[in-house]
């Protein structure tokens, strides 16, 4: 099975173990992450808008599929 390449709107696990949503893909290798807002730390990381690199990602755990596509 081939490894999924992260894309905008995917949910991924970072090499730090954090589960993150990819809000926006800025180029081939950089994304704006959504860490969530359940804790002050998560909200602070999300609001900081610090980019994550494809190299920071361990694996894709959820692939967003637009309606009408299988």
C-alpha cells in the first residue's frame, strides 16, 4: 500500500504525536495547521499560524473527500 501524501483538509499525526488538521496548503510542502481549541495550548498554536512542513508529518489519518466523489 502506498503512503498518502498530505493535502489540504486532511487530518494528520505529526512526528511530535499531535493530531492536526491541515487548513490550507500554501505550497508543495507547507500547510497552515489547525491544532484545535479544546485547550489553551491548542488554541495558542492554532492562532500563531506557524507553518508545518510535510517533513513534520508522520502519517495521514483522515482524507477529506468532497461530496459527490468516492
